[in-house]
C-alpha cells in the first residue's frame, strides 16, 4: 500500500442548482498508483449529451491513471489520460447520434503525490489554493472572454457579466486533438486548502466572498456546504460542484517511530564498529612495522635518531673526569633495550678512560728515565751535523728502551765518564735493538 507524507480531509458535493432540471456535472476522488486523484467535470450539450460527456471524462481520466505505473512519469501519464479520453468523447460526439451530437465537457484534475500537487485542466472549471488565509486562483479559464481580457479588450469585471462568458475556447471532445494545460508542481504545506469547482460556483460568487467563507474555522465538508449556500444565494442558475481538500501533516505511527529508532541505533552501532575497526587495524599495522620483514628497518632508523643525541651528550661531560665523578645524563623513558645499550656503552667508555690514564702515567715515567740517560760524546770521524743526528737517534732509542725495561737502573754520571772512548757502531746498533723492543700495543712506528 502506498504511503503519503500528508493526510487529507475531503469535503465534496455536486448539486443541480435552482434552475436546471438535470445535473450534468461529475466528480471523483480515488487513490491511484501515482497518488491521490481528484477530478471535476462540467458537461455540456443537448438532451443527455452533457451528462454523458462529463461521465466519460471522469471515468476516462481515472481509469487511465489507475492503470498507469510510475515508470511513465507524472506529466506524461496525465497528458496520455487527457488525449485518450478526448478521443473517446470526440468519436461519440461526431458519430451522428443526435443524443450525443456536439457534446463536450470541461475537466480539472488534481494529483497529489508525496508533498507535490500536480494540476491539469481544460475549460473553465477552476482550482484555488487557500493558504495562510489568502485565496489564490491557480488556473486560467479557456474561454473567449478570457482571451479578450488577456488582450486588454475587457476587464475581469466586464468579462464576468459578458453574454459570451460561458462560451468555451477549449473542451474535451471539441476537437480531435486536445491541448491540455499542465501546471508546474505545487509543493504543499500543512494547513493548505485546495478548492476544485465548476463555474456554477466561480461564475456567480466573487473570489473575495469565497475567501471569506474559508477563513472561519470549520471542517472540509462544512466549507463545501458554506460555498454551496453562497451559490444558491447568487441564484443557483447552473449546476454546482465543489471539492475542498484540507492538507494535514500525517502523524507517524508507532511502527514508523520504532523503525526510525531502530535505524538510528543501527547507524550509531555501525559508527562504533567502524571506530573499533580503525583502531584495531592501526595497532596491527604498527605491530607489523616493528618486524624486519615489514619495514622494521624504518623503526630502527627512528630508534637510532633518538639514541644518537644521547650518546653524544654522554661523551661530552666525561672528558677529564674520573669514573666516580661521571654522571649519566637524564634520559627520558625509553625502551629497556635502548637503556641497556646506553649502560653498556658507558661501561666501555669508563674502561677506555682508565686504560688511557694508565698509558699516560707510563709515558711520564719513561720520559723521566730517558732524561737520566747520557750517551758518550762523539770526538772524531763525524761532522757536526752527523753528531747531532746520531745524538737525536740515541736519545730516542734510549727512551724506547727505558719504556720497555722500567726496572733497569740507568748508568750514573761517574760510570759514563769512566769510559771516555766512543762506542763502536755495532755496540750502538745492538743497544738500539734492545731498546726498541715493543711495550704492549705501542711500537716505534706508533711513537713516531
């Protein structure tokens, strides 16, 4: 079953009036696949022709639209309904039967779907909109006097009292082809009132009088009765047909409220699940980054960039300080692996500092011992330059020998002076070889 955004209160009545002996007006209100359908027709013609034409008009429009599906489109469906119905009436009106010869009908159609009202009409039957206490005419009569008004030949007041006021320029069955006027969409609002009527009302009752009758609160049917009474007061010379539709906002049922609440809950739950999924995937992705097979080197580079500044900071303040005076710089909380590496590096640095201090002390002792060694002076056989060169080499060799044998006592000055003769070159070379024996990791090349 089709649902709508609005609900409607409908009042309707058709009456032959005070003068006519036959009512040739017809009306209908049905629910179609396209929406709520309202139709008013005002027939014309001798004998029973007018009533027949009005009946064919209403039945043709309603039946066509009731069988039409949404795929055709609203305007196309309405136009198709008018064209087919017009052909039916035209054929009978020109069949040669005196009972239907020259018959025709006006037609005004209102189709309401969702929040939209679609209006189409042929002839002088009208549609009014009553909104916020104001009455507005939505259609224009298809009459000769209306053309004269549009051309500026008549005023609206003159057209109402003109002898040819009811002479139609366009009607159902009048021609083989029908020119139906389809209006643009009208978006409805809660509280709107829509009035459909034949010229038995609009042709005799002024628009301001209709507006005044709709201003006072009443039901839809009470509004119809008021308007019918006004038409009678004006003489009731023609058939009178009135439909009034009040538009209300459709209240939501409990089922609709429950369904809407369920959808809201499902939407919120879906958002929560999406959030949990995003967090879980982020955690999984970060854990994969930590593995060497999935970008672990990237994290190692980050770790190195964090640790390197702290390594440089730890080396700077330790120069020239004893291990007990060295203090570790304050490190922010890091991974245990980083802290262990930092501690191991500091221990290695302390050991290196101790070895450096010991080596420095040994070098100082060797320097003292070398200063106490005197090599006999060369008296002959060499030039002054050769003596200086030999003396430099002897002093250097003496220093190396004293470093390699710290327990050996140097010769006293008296012992050196007791041997005035110059040592042979072989003795000097032998002494240099003994002195040049390596001490730990230090060699003659390293000393140079």
